[in-house]
C-alpha cells in the first residue's frame, strides 16, 4: 500500500517538478550567458584522426582519463578536449591534448561536443580528417584493452560505429562513444545539426535532442543506413556466446544482480523453466502415458539450488524432475539458455546491462552512473571491479560509490525528479 501511495504522490508532483527543472535550466542559461568559452592552447593539425573529448573534471584529470589520452597519442590521434570545469594547470596536459577548451557548465556533454565539432568545422579540419571519435568521461577507461578498442573504432569499414547499442526508448547508439567517417563530417546536414543544436540542462531534453536525435541524423546521412551498428553489438555477442559454453557460464555467473531496475536480467531459474516448458511439455504432448512430472521446478524450490552454470542447471533438472527415463536434451537446454541470455543482453542500455560481460569480451569502458541509477548493486560493483587490475578496480569502485543510488539519498523535489528521470 505504501508503495502505491508513493507512486501516486510522485505521479501527482511530476508536472510541477518538471516545470521547476525547466526553470533551473533557464536560470543556468542566464547565469552562463556572456561567460566566454576559453581556448587555452591549440597545436597545428596534420590531417590525422580526431578525438573530441567532453570532460567534467576539476583540478586535474582522472588517472583513467590520462590513460585514455596516452593511448590516443600513441596512435597519433589529434585530441580536442572540452571541459565544463576547470583544471588547476591546463598547460600540464599539453603533452596529452592538442586543443583544450574550458567553458561554462551548461548543456551537459552535448554542449562540449558542440564546441568540439564547431572547432572542427570552423577550422575546416573535417575536409582532411579520415575519422573522428566523440567520447565523454561519463565512462571509466581501462588500460589493457584500450589500444585495440581505439584501433577497432578508428580502423573500420563502417561509416558510423558506436561502442555499444541501446534499446531503451528506441534503438540508438550510446553517445558516450561514437566514431564516424569523413563522409559524415562533410555532410551539410550533419554540420547543420551541430551549428543549430539548442543547449539544455534538462536530462530528458538532452536525451531527445542529443542522443536519440543524433542516431537518427547519422542514419539519415549514411550511404547505407542499415549499417548503423556498434562494435560490441547484440549480434557480436550472439556470435561470441552461441558456440562457447564457458562464455554462457560466465554470463550466468556475472549477470546483473540489481533488482531495482526493470530491465530483464539473466536468471538461471528462468532458463530451467524455459527448458521445462519448451522441451518437457513437448514430450507430454507426444507421450500421453509418460511418467514426467513438471510440478517441482517451481521458483520456491529453485531458490534452494545454486545455479551458476549450464552444468548446474542440467544437474538440477536431472535430480529434480521425474523424467520417466528421459535424459536431459543438452541442445534444447543450450537453446533455452541462449534465449534468456540474448533477450537479457538486448534489454535497455547494453553498457549498463552487461558491464561485466562486455569487459570480459574486451570493451575497455564502464559507465559511471550504474550504481547511481540503481542498475548496479554492490554485488555488481564487486564483480565488475574484480575483472580489472587491482589498482584500476579500486579507482572504478571509488568512482561508482561516490554516486550512491539516487532514490535512497535524494529528498523532496529531487527525489521526484530522480524517479522520473529528470536528473
């Protein structure tokens, strides 16, 4: 009952809070009007690949950001960094960054992206740039996997390549990391988008005008729109997991555990249930007098089993179901596992939903708002950080835990705003 009352109150207050969030955005717009964007330094450009990096870092760069930039320089990528906070000594990063801006904090990451793209267009760098990557620091950068990742994103046949996909709201690429070819940069429609982009601090507005609209735009200016894809796409995941039982076991053990967020999660109990429904019930249809019992594979009984691999599920089914002499069909069980795993992988935002799995596959980035949004719980944080070298794991854990689940510590209008996704 309390949950229903709480949901009703949030629904009742949402319009007022949405208006107030819009007012705060307008207030911040006025506050930053007339405050200049400062270019601290700029080096000459020689026609190489470009990285536009949106930053929100104060005092000095995070260690993981330094690692990203070191690898970018090793691969001769020209880096344009735009920061909406201020570094204590901007000149200290001249060996890592080729062009560095600091600007007022209004408009979220798309404000920094806009500054970076306008620098590219106004200096006609798009006419010779082979490929450009837009990326921001809302993600943690791991060292070991980064060189291959940058090479894969920059050296590809695809006009547009995201790092991961997102099936939440509608299909789009995660705007925290997208690489594109010169044909995209030179397209008039793409340039108009950035020149006319209207800044806002309201999160749903930025998602709509920025992330969602950008994917639509990119698709519209591509020569082959059907090729809009991600390096770590659902298709690549399927090709990786389908022939590899060890990978299936890894997914089962390291699937997202947090029950707060509504996206589908990998559940070994559901795999067992799917096998029962698709295979054993089929046997019942074909063999009316078989002694198969389907009644004991219920959730309450499954809770007593530790199902952490396909073998565990097979053992459970063998020991717990009276199958009338029938052996477990391993192919049918494999298919049931794939069904659950793939559907879960494609639920919502892939980088949030599958953080540990994607790290294991080679993706060197982790979204830093996982715990804050409730998509991770502390067991998820533990599993993800255990996959990294010790020092990196400590860094990532500190960054994730610096932003605890918003619903638990926000009060008043901020709690309503968080629940509705306004902040």
